[in-house]
C-alpha cells in the first residue's frame, strides 16, 4: 500500500491550539503536549527528536483525535533520566494522569520500539497500535549500522556539534521535504545527548510475543527508508494476527516529516477503522 501527497511548500504554522502539561513519572517530569478532542492517540517520537516532530500531524489528526505528544525521558524538556526500560511505564502514567482507560499508540523508529514494548507489557489498554520504521532484529537480521559508540564518545568529550553533524547525514535522518527541513534541524540542534551519557537498552519484544499481540496493528515506513526497515515493517505486519503493513510514497525513514499528507492519510484511515473518532 502506498500514499502520496508530499509538498515542497513551506510548512504552515500549526493552527490548532496546543496545551502543555507535566506528568510526574517517579524520577522526574515528562512534559506532554496535547491537541484536539476525541479518542486519545499517544505519539512517541524518535531518537534525538522530541514532541515537535509531530507538528505536521496536528492539524490533520487533531480534527478527530486527542493527540498526546510527550517528550520521552532523556529528550526535549523532560527531566526524567534516560532509561528505555522504564518508558512503557511512563506511557501508563501519562494515560493514568489524563484519565485514559484505553488509547491508541503510535511510535516512530526508537519510539516505535517503545510502543511495541508498551503493547507487550500493557497491551490490554491499547486499542490499536502503529509502528513506523520500527527496528526489529528479532524478526529480520540487522544490516543497519549506527555508530553509537562514537556518538557516546563525542558526548563524553562535550562535542555534540560533531555528533549532531554526523548523525544528520545518516540515512535515517535524511529529510527531503523542504517544508519540514527547518523543523528537523531545529529539533536536532536542541538535542542534548543525555541518553548518550547514560546509555540504556530495550531487550526487544520476542517474536512469539509479537505473534500474539491482540490489537490491530499497522506496521509502516517510508518507501525510501532503508531496505532493513522496510523488511521489518513487512515482517511485523505479516506476523501480528491483526496486523498489516504500508509504505508511504515520497518518504524516507521520517515518513511523517517527508510526506505529511500521505502519512496522515494512512494513519487516519487506520485509526478510523479501529476506533470511533470524533466527527
């Protein structure tokens, strides 16, 4: 399945009102941006990014859903220390704070890995799940290289400028849409590298557990993402009983930024089938 609609026009300012709150997750604060009204959709950003990466989604999706966009621990304005193993519980605390009995969950890249961990640990609360560009070495042998050791060394030496420059040229950070390129550069420029100074890891969800996820799942990524990430999306969509996969045309790894219109269309259609949105 593909979707098109990328525009080269400058990204218009977000027109919908955004509210900001703070959730105490036990060892710090996770700030949360909220927009829209309707069934809740919690959105987990990717590595080196923050909640602002979802700005191209707000006006389209907040017409029908309540968007809940945290700065994950270790990123953005969050004061909670980096710890990937605690992020599933952070999502639960956010849901409890907002009084959400059930919610939809969307994650991109590292955020998608966290979303799958949430589904594994707290799946009864998730009514549908979207994983975009998820890294899944349990399903497909990894052939992707990210030189984390070098990035950690740069962070220890206080040379985040070198780290950011190198990472900005990585295949996963390529952004070909001029309308969102300034946003990507701004967010990356604010990345503080705290997770590089306090590394943590997710064990990953075992293949057998993925095969028994009960909720509808959309595994997606950009049609120009790496071969491995595309293979991961296809394998996940085939494995999960109620899963399916999609490719966003005109987009790389950061499909929501490369082709917002195509991404929003596919996500919106999936959510409308899973849950009853605000009309």
